[in-house]
C-alpha cells in the first residue's frame, strides 16, 4: 500500500489526513504526520490551566460561507458530544451566542464612538470600488497605502476592517482586494459583526483535538520531535520526491525512502506562528528573530534554485512588518466581566470585538463566552486581545507593547476603559500571558504572482504544498478555511480523485449582496 506523509501537524495537515481517509478511502495506518514540536495543532494552540493561566497565540473567527471547513467538520464528532459533528456543535454555539456589537469602537475618552458611520469620502468609495474591480495582475508588489489616500486610514471602516482581519497599511493590495471580495457579504454588518461567530471552545479544543482523536482512532501516526529539513528528488523531468530527510530532536539525520508509485508528500511551507514566544505576568514576550522554525527553513531549502516552489523571502524576511502581539487573560472573579458587560451592553461572547481606535497600540479585545476552554472550571473566565502597533509607546504605560510584561499590558488596556479606577482589583485577580509572533501577518505582506507556489506545482507527481503560503486563486489567507481548502485540493489532485473541490462562495456574483455593500458605503 502507498504511504502518505505530511510535514507539520497544523490544521492543513490534519484536514489533509482526514480527506485521504474520508474521500480517498486511504487506510489510516498508511498516513504519517511529522511534527517538529511536542504538540499538534500548529496555530490552533490553546493550552494552560486556571492556576498558571490559559494562553493561546490567537482565536479564529468563522462565518457560514466557510464551505470547506464545515463540510469536512461535518464528518468529525465534536468534543462536547460525540453524537453530533463539529459543524453541528459550532452552529449550535452560534445560535446560542449570536454576535451583535454595541461597542465596536471606543474613543480616547473611553466612550463608545459612533461606529455605525463608516466615514467614507466620495474618493474613498471610488478607491474601494476601484480596488475590488482591478485585476490582480495589475496589483503585483503594490501596498494598500499606495492605493488609498491617508484619510482612508482614519475612517471607521478601516479601523473596523483592519482590526477584524489584522491588516496594516503596508500590506499587500492584492490581499485586501481578495478580502473585500471574499467577505463582501459582511459589509452591511461590519459595525455590529452579525454573522461572525466562534467555535464552542477555543479552536484547539473544538477543532484540533477532536480531529486528532478521530485520525488516531483510524490509525494515523504523528511523529513528534521530528524536523523535516530536506526532500530528495528523482533525476529527470518533472518533480518526484523519492526521499524525506528528517531528524529527531537530539538524534541523527534519517532518510525515509519513498519507493511505491503512489507515495505522496504534503508539505506545510512556512508558518504564521513560527518562533512565537510567550511571556508572563512579570516577564516580556521576547521577539525571536532566529528563524529557527523547520517550516521556514524547509521551504527556503526547497525553493533554492526552484522558482516553481515560490519565494519564501517575500514572507519571512520582513519581521518588522509582520510581527504583532496578543495576550490571554485568565480572571478568578467576576469583577472585570461584570464591568465590561455594563460598559459594552453585551453579555460575554455576544458583543464581538472591541477596538480602542485612538490607542497608540491599536488595542482590540474579545470577551469570550464562557467556558472557552473545555476543562475550564466554574468561577474562572478567559478573555483575549492584541495590539497591532506593537512597537509604539503606550498611552498609559509609556513604553512599547514589545517591552511590556503581562501586568503592564493589562494596565494599558484598563487605561482605555471607564473603570480604570478599579485597575488594582482587576489586576490582582488576573493572570496575563502575552505572545509575540514574528510572522503572524507575513502572508499579507507585499507580494507578486509566483511568490506562493501552486498547491501542486506543474510537473509534480507526488508533492503538494498546503497551508497558508501556497496559492489558492480568489481565497483569503489567515483563515482556517484557506488551509482546509488547500488540503482538499492537494488530496484530490495527487490521488486523481473524481471529485471537485467544495465550491467557494462568491458574494460578488450576487446582485443583492453587491447592492447592500454599495448602500453601506454611504453610511
């Protein structure tokens, strides 16, 4: 029987393994996943305890048009109830805790701004429509701030859009164009965020853990502490992998030889959470510029002299333009959540994101429904936030977020709220774990056609690229949907299955959606 190898255990590899079994009729014992760390899940990394504090690099949002995600997850039993699927569990959570934001933007006076007005000038509207209509090929190497005037970046629309998706003015105009078109159905509710939702628990507990449980029960093997650092290619025309070079932590170099015609290799090239570093309540999360991640090193090795494998330097060589910091807060009393509910007008989990638009760090917080961790005990609550302007001095803690401990980050956040006078009580009941991520928005960086390799490069017989740094026309990176779609396309293509990938929703082809979007632009 053929063997199917995955490099990395993020959601792309886990989804790919599931597609092999579900749609390719592959036996689970013939699937091997190499993972350089001791944990699976990649960016779906939530961990911790009520005693030491919960932590995660990020928290993903979902919407009903994630067609690949919900199709695949409809086959996987949920964490909360094995009788229902992850898809059913997630939609039930959305029905139980729907979003309707009453406090999307907060001003410098700790008052809720008029966030329903998007603040466009006629020039802004024309520029926005023009970007959406411009062919991608004309946007190669163009930045967002090269398309819009400076005034655009002071509109409520930009504050709401950039903090929802983590865009910066220097990011790729191509990626913003794709996002505008892919999520045009959310224009009319960008202020209240209706139609956006989260999983029942964090995405590690709600997606990664039950998916791995299903895979391992089918016989899939995950080889932890194993770094893949090169592939061996057969001589001659085309692209055929016949060997995988790996190394166990502290061990010797090992070559896995592929010797059957059906053997396949699926590589997650690059990682948005590579080299992430966590801090503590009293220590800083130190930025790691060492580029030690196997995901980046492997891609650089493979791409050297092979332009068909993309250009990793477009994404991993500009840390100052891709880094920002998040933080997870564990609280042991009800004070903060009670005060936030009174201020925001929303119960936990129902309000969506709250952005302090005048904060120098451009802080956004999310008050989750509880519990947000499967094993989270009563009386303990968790919330999360991030600052997109990681390198600027704070308004209350007079130094950059990059130089702040968890305690100082919480102090800065509380300074932007109307109950800052209660900060000592709130801080005493909180554990804050910051996380700095050098490459978190690297997939958004200025790029051109060819910088990301095709899922299956031309001439490849048994190699596919999956994850956030392969090229899927029209779809948007920085989403779980993108990684799962890449995995589906890779499996269907290499196995030559008589199946078409799950159709992608395109709101730009629906006249009603377009009309709503145009009307919203005049708010």
